[in-house]
C-alpha cells in the first residue's frame, strides 16, 4: 500500500505520534552479524537518546508559552508526543537487551537522567533574561542535533545494504520507524528557535556543541559498550575500533563519520538553510505504512 498522489508539504507535514513497542527477546547482542563495532556504534545512540529526547521535550515545552503561531503550536504537540515514544522505545532496548547481556549502561544513562532532573532547579536560579538566553542556546544545540538525526533517518531509509547484511529485523524496524519520524518532524525545533529570536551566530555555537556531543556519543559510547562486551575476545583499542569502523562504513553498515559530522554540518551551517530542504517526507510516510511496529500500533495515515 502506498500513499495517494497528493503533494506532501515538506515544511509543515502532519506530525503524529505512533504508540509503537518492540520485543527484544530474539534480538542478538550483535544484531549486525559479524560486526561488534558497527553494532555498538549504533547502540551508543540507545545510551543517550532516552534522556536526550526528554531534554529536547523540556526545551520545547519551556519555549511553548512564548509561541503564538498556531501551526507551530500544533507541530510542537506532535513533536513532544513522538519524542516521548522514542525515549520509551530506546529505553526498552537498554532494559530488555543490554541488561540481559550483562552490560551496565547506568554510568552514562544516569548522568543524563541527573542532568534532566537538575535542569529546572538550575534554570530557576537564573534571572529571567539569562534564563531566556540559556533556553535559546539550548534550542540552538537541539536544532543542530535534530538536523543530524534527520540526516541519519534519511540514511537508514535509503540503506538497503543493512537488509542484505542480515541485520536483526526488529532493530531495523526501530531504526527506520524512528528515522522516518525524525524526517517528519525535522523542522520543528529549528522553527521554535527562530521564533524565540535565535540568530545565525548562536546557531553556529549550538552546532559546535552538538558536533562535540555526537562525536563523544559515537566513539566514546561505542568503546564504553565494547569494553563490557565479553564476546569479542579482545581489548577494544582505538586502532582496532577504527579499522573495524572503516570496514563497516565501506560495507554501508554505519555512516561515514566525516560525511555525517562535517559535510552534513556544512549543509546545516548555510545561512539560508531550513530543515525542510533535506529529507523526503513522502518516503518516510511510505515506510511508516509498512513498518511492522507502526502497523501493530494501528497507525492509520488517513
């Protein structure tokens, strides 16, 4: 089943949460067969996304009282709903698969949880003007991260080499469902940032923060997981990790880091950039029509 032949509004597509769930009982620890490094590089996103998504929600909720655009307010509502489901889905992977294999994720996940828990009190200590400036900077960073998640979402929607490599179907569905929704709501935080008076120089500063965070998440998170993975039979040195990453990137199992972080970063830094200029909403919606998890949740696009 495909979408009817109507024009998709790339700037303002309808954004609706889909209450999906995933069963990890039959998913192996190395769900990319034969490549622990590629598996754990992508697993590193599971470490940071549950609390990261909750931070995104907090930032947008703090900005919402100052937004008067009715279209954007409706998009914010859909964005928050989607991000809540994303956080739960990735958290289920941590609890139901990583913990089952004896991998302790709490040194990273608790750091994020504590940061979110402390954020309201930390903001309350600031004077109103400083609080608004801090929120604007947070929105700049989240907007840049949302650019990268939309790019990754489009990458995984386009990538059929993961299927050919025998990637676990449950994980592949989670990544494509999440990626499709990232493409769908890719403009929301950017538009909130602009409505809050965010300018170009602050957008560059937020991008630098997001770049540092993503590099740490991908490299540091993967090494953190590999050190606890008792099945690889060796010490996860950076040299070995790099060699395995290069092999995986050449096979299309992980994105190339230079292209992802630098080339796509330069796309985001174009002064006239808008998120609607990247990604393919129709392709995202077409995947959601056939996603096993979305279909089980009763997703109806009409």
